[in-house]
C-alpha cells in the first residue's frame, strides 16, 4: 500500500509539472499576442493612415497599369540610347518635312494596311497611342512642340476632331484596321538635334520628336489639305521601334532593318522647313514667301551642318595638302642629299688625280724655273 501511494504521489507530481509547463506556454503566447496588439494600437494615427493609403495605392496599381509603367517595362526589356546631353558646347535643333512618297522614305509608308505583323509607322504609332502605351501631345497652331502634362491630348479627342470612326467598349477604344487613316498620312514633321558631345568628342544627330501629317485630298481636285495630328516624343517611341522592321531599299527585298536603326542611322531624307530661332518662325516666313530664297537658305543650312561635321577634327583638304607638302619636302631632301654625295665624291677624285702627278715634271713648271727673272729697281736721285 505504501508503495502504491508513493507511485500515485509521483504520478501526481509529474502531471502537475506537465500541466504547469503547458499553462506557462499558453501564458507566454497570450502575452505575445497582447504585446503585438498593444504595439499596433500604440502607433500614431498618422502612421496608420499612411499605411492604409499605401495599401490602397498598391491595389489600384494592380488593377490598372498606366502607360508610363508599360513604357518603363518596355525600356527595361529593350534598352535604348541616351537622350541628348543637357550640357553641350554646340547644338542646333532642326525641323524637317519627311515626304513618304520619296523612295528613301517609302519604307515608313508601306504597307498601307497591315499585312500580318507588318505595319507601317503610322499604324504602329496609332495602335500604341490607342492602347495607352505612349502619350501624344497636341500640335499647336504656331507649329511649336511642347512636351508637358498640360499638352497631352487624348486619342478620343483626336479621333473626334478628324472624324475617324471608332467604337467604345468597356471604356476602351476600338478602331478597325480599315478605319485607321494610314493611307492619308503621307508626311511627317521630324525634329532632330545635331550636337557635339565634348564628353566623348563625338558628333551626333538625334531624332527628338515625330508628327504625322494627314493629307486629305480636295473633292474638287485641288491641292491636298495638311492636318498635323499630334507630336510624339521619340524617346517614348524608341523602345517599341526596335521590335518593328522595315525594308529600307527597293533594290534588295531581303535587306531589312528595325525602324529604330533607320532613324538612328539618319537614313530618312527631308527638306528643312524650320530651325530654332528667337522669333519662332519657319524658313518660309523668314524668306517672306520667296521660294528661291527658301531653297538657297535650306542649302546654306545643310552646308553649314556638313562643314561643321567635316571640320570638327580638322579640314581634310588642308590635311591632304599638308601631307603632300611633307612628301615633297622629303623627296627634295633626298634629292639634295644625293646631289651633295655626288659632288663630294667628284671633288675627292680630283684631289686624288692631282696628288698622283710627279713633282719634277716637264711642262710649265720647268719652263718657269728655266726662264730668267727680271728685277726692276727704282734709282734714287
């Protein structure tokens, strides 16, 4: 009996210890919970508001992805060249008129309607802007270019202004390929910047912006009316142009290149219609409508750009002339050296000939020694 009582007491002690350990563990869990709850309640009200706002912003970002985020994603996937440096020693901004009916620029116009994945430049820009991947900016009446948030324009406004048929489904615009006025866009206004980068001693011509120009024919057979649609920054468009190819030449149909390479290599051709000036006028306005003066001014600007690019590291013509002069100097030095060596060899041979003659030789020397010497003395008086 005593032994069984002892066993019961030991068992009770063990159960008591286990029960106490579980109670202690539950107590620690409760204390941890109450401490975290107290910490959360003790946070300032402003911090809780900030956390709530951040959570709401994250939810809104997940619901809709803005065009800027999509553009940034494209830029990460397709890295592009840097923009024009802000601090350069020389820069000139030029506006050109790109005629797509010219053979050099025809690759940007054809195919007029999409053929599979192959689309022309305007259709590509139109679809990117329609889906919100790139922003577009209004074209003011004075022809200037302003790329601010206030200058942004909605695609719906452009479609309404130029009477392009569209449908709106669930807040999204839908335009059929046949309704896109790509056949009427036969010109582009292009802004480029020619600059000298002193950081790496290089000359560049960088495209800054594009403006598609719609040409609508007159019903009575007159000249087509030009409608500049909108400006688009090339830096926003550039990541997407690396994914679209064109045929730059009609001579070799197998040769293709990306649209970005086409603009980066400056393969487009167009007349200058404006340069950045204090008055903000086009060349036609500065030339007072005289086409002869306009043509001369365009040629003068083109020559200035070409002369600056060629003379950046020295005039090649002067360099060639200096090289030719140096070659003539070397040739003259060699000829002079050859003549001097010939002269010195001739004089040494003559000296050897004189030395070989005998001292007592018959001739003038003997006759001179044999002849009488006559001395005339003046007599003193």
